[in-house]
């Protein structure tokens, strides 16, 4: 019998209904001798995708397109206006899993992301870190809730595509079921399978709670990235061990942070 969360079983489909309370505790992760694989979230750690094509505007256009009977069912967790397009996609996916509505919504969101890609702002030090890791022989992958088409477009425009090769894992793996978006670990498990890396020798760099939860389910060490103190505090509150406000400047620095992830406490 296959284990749907075993990244070495590349042919096993992940069950979108896997509960989030079955996570492996971080204390059980043994520190590896080296970092052999780094998984990057895209929007945040690699670039600011919506810096010049604001996400609230995208969300508003997607909501306006939805039928009125569906639109009023989409709500933000805090009850306020919905400003995150991913919230809309996930909500419609819950209402109409596998349906034509969610498929068309995903296609419209992808087109908005394509437009955003053209004016996306590179994250400081991201390109340098990515190239240094690639030169050191570290396997690299993108694990994102964005469209892999959009990620590929950005990486090609910035000359980073060769660093990642085919290891770009985003939502269009199954656009009809947004329940596989992070915090579900689907994209991370596919990344481990495609790179051949083990969870214990990998690190994920992410900026959202969903990134942390997805990494924790597979026993992947998580390095939080947050340029705002409030966002960093949220990551610490859910259990992140280390959160930085700028990316590591070298492979050695990243390895040192990875070692810190195996110990209690925050960085000074």
C-alpha cells in the first residue's frame, strides 16, 4: 500500500483531504550533514510578484467576474474585504471541485499573474543566492501556489531558469482542485520526488504560514522570510524556528541557518 505523503513514491497521488493535524513534530528532524536541496516559495522569497500589479485589484476583478450567487459566498477569514486572489480560488474550489467555474477562474488568475510577472520586483539577494546554490551543486525547486507557467516566465526573464531546470511545482498540477494548494504539501512532495532529495536534507524558504505548515507535514526544515516584523511574528507564533528579514548571502550562511533550525530558540 502506498503512502500518499511519501515523497519517494512519485507515482502515489496525494490525498487532498489529509488533515493538517497529522504533522511530524520538528523536534523529530535530525540535522543532516549538509543542505542538498532548497525549495523556494515564489512570491516573496524570489520576487514581489504583485508589487506593481496589486493583488487587491486582481482579487476585485476576479470577484466581479464570478456569478453573484457565488461571489457573496467568498469571505476573508477576518470577515473583511477579500484582497488575496488565492483565497477566492480556494473558496470556489471548495464550492465547485472539479467544475468548469473553478477551471475558468484559475485560467483568469493565471493571466493576471502573467501581467504581474512583467513588472515583478526581484527580492534582494535572491538571484545571488540561487546562483550560488546552483554552483555548489545544491538541487533547487520552486514550490508555489502560483501558476508554474508564471514562474517559468519570470525565471527566463531574469536568467534564472537554468538554475531550477524542470523543478517548478505550482498549482496547475491539478487546477480543478485548489485543495492541493499549500498548506497541503502536494507541491513540496512533488519537488522532493523530482529532485530525488530526502526531506531531512532539504530546506524550504517561505514567507507564509501555509509554507510552514506544508513543510512541517513532510519534515522539511523551514526558513521563514519576512520583511515586516508583524509577518515574522505570525510565523514565530505558528512554530517557525528561524525567520530572517533578508535572504542569506552565501551557501555557508544558509547552511548555518539550517543548523539553527535544528535547535531551540530564535536567532539573536
